[in-house]
C-alpha cells in the first residue's frame, strides 16, 4: 500500500538560479536564504526516503480538466521564454510515474472528477519543475500535476483527494511538492526598493499581502488547514501563485479540512519582485 510520506510548499523563483555572486550583491551582502533552505528541504526528503515526487507545477495551467503528465520518461533541454537571460539550456532527464498516473485516472473516473492523464512525452516541464531538479531531486520518479484554471476551491480539493487516494492504492512512497509562491503580485518596472536587500519583505508589493501571508503561515504552523481553506477567496485576491491550486491540491491529498499537519518554515520569508517566497514542510509524522 502506498503512502504520502511528506509534503511541502517550495519556492522556484528564477532569481535563485542566478550566479551566487549576483544573488549576494542583490541581497546587500547576503545570499537569499531559500538556497540553504533547499538543503533543509532535501534533509527532510532524505529522512522520509520517497520514491516519487509529485510536483504541483503552478506555471502549468490547464483548461476544463485536471491534468497530470503521466508519460514514462521526460528528457530535453529547457529554456524559459519568460526570463531567458536567467533560465536557459537546462537539461532534464527523469522518469515519470506512469502507473500512479493511471491509478489517478481510475480514481478520478470513479469520482467523476474531470481529469486527463497526458501520456504524451512532448509535454515539457515548466520551470517550477525544472528549477527543483538540481537542488531537490535525487533520482525519484516525478509526476507533474497542473493547475486547472477554471477550477474553484472545491474542485482543487477534490482533485487533491483523488491524488491522495490514488497514492494509497499504488505502491508509491510519495512526497508532494507544491511549487510556487504565496502572495504573488509583482512590483512594476518603476518600483523603487524600500530596502537595499532585494529579498527583504519590505520590498513586497503590498503590505496587506504580507499580513495575510503571515496569518496563513501562522495557521499552517498550528496545523489549522481548515482556517486557510476558508480564506481561499482572500488567497485569490492576493494573487497566490497558481490560483493557490498548489496548496489546495496538496491539502486535498492530505484530507482537506481534516488535515492537521503542522507546517514548519524551512527558510526565511522573502520577496522576489514583490512576491512571497518561502519553503514550508508539513510534518506528517513520517520522519525517522
Ligand atoms: Fe512562479
């Protein structure tokens, strides 16, 4: 019987993939803490020894159906069309999780959840997946999950529940990585930094979003996921990345409102062009 052995929200923003000396300069003499944070996330992964990473990819928007990339293997070279001066010529070469993807399809059909298992190998990963490979991936199978752009809160929770049930019916030891930011309203091109450290939360686009993010993180720390789910409209208003579908599908897989897994911050809370980035690990009691 399969099991979800860990879950986390992780940042993937492109600034982290600039050369270290540039990051330190941008950070007014100190690197972004999200880099060391990746090592802390990897230590948690090592402790639970997953064989499969479910990456909920907040740049992969789908329409009319929830979609996973259920191919056997993905190989290629990634260059971002959004920030090609930072993310270019990045090789990727990893096994998918086709059996798990088929199981997700069976559960979705039983539950009448609109779903498509995309086995076409030409669907290339976006950078919320590719950027995690170097810092976090150590050969596990990878199953990418998209964000259905016309889903409501309950749809994301239902799809998450499908993921959770399919994992239990499989033989996978899975960790779910929700790859994306919290509030995600960018500053515009005229923005003058309020703090010389680019990554400092003073440089967030809207202090009200910072306040919301801290309230959400406090609820996670208490393991009060119902409180966060209830605030979904506020998450949308603060432009949580991927329509907050990364977190909502993650928590749906963990039991939705009944989930009480406490969240632990594994990095500082940082701004990147006004968006909120942090790594948070949800303890499912599986650590050795
Ligand atoms: Fe992003």
